[in-house]
C-alpha cells in the first residue's frame, strides 16, 4: 500500500513503500520499510499548515496548547532545557543561536543567559509574542526556509520537539546545512522508535499535528543524505522519562486529566504508584525520547 496524495515518497530515503500501522484523529500513520521513517499519509501543504498554526488548531478539530499553558509547561521543563544548553556548549561554546519552534521562549532565555546571541522562529502568534516579551530578541513568524538567512549565519540551531511538525525534514536539514557556520551544530530532540511500533506505545500521538517520527537508524540516513555527521545521540525509554514529577505538573488540553494529575502529585506515594502501573502497562512500548547533535560533514 502506498500513501495517498501527489508526491508521497519517503522524505528520508525516497522509497515508495509505506506500511500502514494505525489511525488516530482520522489520520493514518505508516512506516517506510527501508529507512524506518514513520509518517502520516496526508502531509499538509505549507500554506495550510501556516494557517492552522496561526489559528491554533490541527487535523480539523484538535486544539494546540494555549500559549499560557505552553509557557508554564516550559518552566517545569527548565532542567531538561538547561541540559540542551549544556550539551550544545560541549560542541560549540559561543556565538549565534537560532531556536526553531521556540514556543514560549524558555530555551532562548537559557541560551542567552549562557552567553549566546539568540534568535527564534515560532509560527504560533501567541507564543511568538510571549517569547518576544520574555527575551527582547527577534522571533520570525514564518518557516525556517522562508526567512532567507544568509549562508553561514549560526553556530547553534536547536529543534526541540520540532522534527515531527516539519513538512519536509529533508528540506529543513538542507537549509540548516546552508545556514550553519563551519563547525556549527544542530541540537535536536524528538521521538525515536525501535522496531515493532504499535498504537499503544504512546498515550497520544497527536497525528495531524505530528507528521513524522524517527525509526531505528533513520537519523543516520538523514544525516548521510543531507551532509551531516551525528556527533551525539542518546535516547531514553519514553515511559521512564514521561511519568515523572514534571509530567504531573505540566498542564495539557484536558481539564479532567489535569485534575487527576494534580491529585496524584499531591498524594504521598502517588507518583511511585503511577510509575509502577504505567511502566507495566507500557512495558512493550517502542517509544524513546531521542537527543541528537548533528554537525556538517567536512
Ligand atoms: Zn524511507
């Protein structure tokens, strides 16, 4: 079975095969048998995508998290975000840092405080305003490829939980390669799946908002194709990372679920019990949280 649409060959390897997995939000997810890239059967046109992000929805009726909730979620993620700045510093310790999909601006703030000169891209107008207020830095409201940066513009470009939202990762990696200075780096965090993917591996896939996920070895194929070397790659089993104190305190779209999380957070031993139950329930999950540093080859 091949994906529908005009040009639905695999974004990573160019193959034409697509093995269907499951449907969520009326959107089909499948996997390339060659490079293991997971992708949906209906990649939106860039203009439609822009309109959706500006208006704060996707896949017809699904709402993205409002800017204020996004911002409070980021504060709880402070330690994780500081980890990205520390990781970047080990490879490139100063210069211009571009955060693609900067959300409420926490990573930009931490990078700026770490001595980098920061700039952002954020398609959601609400989040963009938050970041501009928080950082005083330039934040563009168009996709990376449309900004028109000169060659060799940045020392660090970060894409934290952005890969899944891209219209064409190949096109984005090519643009990153062009705008990075020699010895510059891409810092990227996104979902990565070992073989045997099933719908139950994630509580929510948010298909329609999320269009792509990395499979086993996919990042190496992308790197080779677009002229990068994978300088750093670590991943953590997602259920282990997810069911944490931070997760209990992050507010999502559902008020009922938020209330349950607050109750568990305030109950002595609640988190330990939750982890016992959920890690057992998710024991077969192929989902991992991957962190990568890519640097242009040669
Ligand atoms: Zn492929």
